[in-house]
């Protein structure tokens, strides 16, 4: 079983001594041909203005993206609460977003977008770093992107959950989440996770749990802390294996870890989870801040409107982001943060997807 651990931060990422779950390094099955290379160009500064966003991207030189992530620098003090994730997702060219018609919207995308947004405060430390996970596999040599969207949330502290489901006879490899517009500074995605379009998972309301295999859907959760906005939209992106590929022998394993918090105002928490023995290598991951374990109950909003994500990214076992060109990433880290008000009963969760193509 994969195991994870947490680090607490107070306007940054200082390592905590406590561990909630230990980590097992992956041991790839000898017949597996899946490989993944992480690409990142480094940090992009901003936003420099309130109620705005910046977009940056990481690009694969070979192979399509199976997933990707974002890590933000937030600075210190109360202004650090103003930086938050506005979205992560696939792109065909590094700038275009899929925001139109729903369904299968792209194939073999090689770019991953990371979008950082601001609320009512900014500082010069704000930045976002994108990460693309570039897939290599003898079997899964093509991918397709499925997008779904929902209006909202518009009310204060309201959850807007939407699920994108892969076509039949394909495998979910990863996914992304996005909210618009950036001008509504309290609007942001607070979760992106693997799930199943079945009754046991309430058709995506409940996340995939540790050790479950072959999820078929990706859920995105929008959160509007202060309310407002008449054109708010939440988007979910599922990265699926390409059509016409026999994936009957392929297995995607979910590893999950979670911890209580953060609850104190202007504080953060990181949770890291790793692929287990014989799971195969990392191909993507997800993150959430919520009010309860999302693998055991339908998704519940966190304790305060200002609670948000500052990161969801491939990492080492200590929770630090991996370097550009890394081919041995086996962990995923979620970086969650409160706003200027304290919360109660918050929960932070991380997921990593690990693939064996059975070849």
C-alpha cells in the first residue's frame, strides 16, 4: 500500500516532524513499459494585481501529457493569503484552454497549463510553476481529453462539483480543474481527484480511495469564498487513453493520503503520497482541501471561504517538487492553505495515479 506524510507550513513550507503515513518506493513490474518524464520551465511571476491571474505552461518534447501540476510561491504575512490556484489542465499549444463544447475536446496534447490567481491582496513573491508529466508507453501511445463543465458556484462558500468521464474501454490517466473568471477573486478550484462514475462513488461526488484500480473519471470542485459573479464556471478535464487501444491488460492504481488541517488563519499544510510496490510509475496526481475525508463521504466544503490550494505537483518523498527532466518521480504532493480567517475541521488530501500497461 502506498503511504504518505505531511508537512505544515506557516506562509511557506516548513517541514513538520509528524508523519501520518509512511512511503513505499515503487518497484516497477518487469513487463511494464510505462515511463514518465516530468518537465518544468521554472516559475512565472505574478499575479501583480488583485483579482487577476497569470497563465504559464510546461511542455513535453516527446509523448503526450498524462497529467500535470502547479506549485506556488506565496511570500509571508497576511498578503500570502491572496495567491491561489485558479486552474491546471491540458492544452494543445501552451495557451489555448478547452472551455467550449463538452466531450472529447483534444488528442495527444503535449502542453500543461498552470494558472495562478489573486484575491484582494498581492505581494512580490507570488509565482506559479507548471509541471507536465510526459507519458511513454508501448501500449498507451495516444491520449484524449474529455472536458465537462458546470455553471457556478456563485453563492458564498458554495461547492460547485463537475465530473469528466472517460469513454468506454479506455483508462483514466490524470486530470485537471479550472474556474473562471479571475475577476471574482474568491472563486477557485479547491479539488481535483480521480473517481468513478458509479453508485458506490455517488457518480464522482466521492473520490477514489487508496488501492482502488482503474478509475474512469476526474472530478473538479469550484469554491466561491465570498460569493458573487454571474458567469462563474467550473471545468473538469480527464486525460484518457486514446481510442482503439486495447487496455484490458493495463492497470491504473490509486494511492491516497490525507491529514487534518490546516485550520489556523494564514497557515498551510502539505500532504505527500507515493506509488506502492508493483504499482508502476507515477503518471499524474490530484489534491483537495475540504471538510471531511472525500474518499468516504460526498465532497464537503472546507471550514472557511478563504481556504484554497497552492499546489498539486510531482515531488520527492519529502514533498519537494522534482526537477526538470526527472524520470523517477514516484510521489505527489498537495499544498493547501487557509485564508485570513481561521477554519475548523479542515482536511487536506493527495492522490497519485500509478500505471502498469501490462505489456
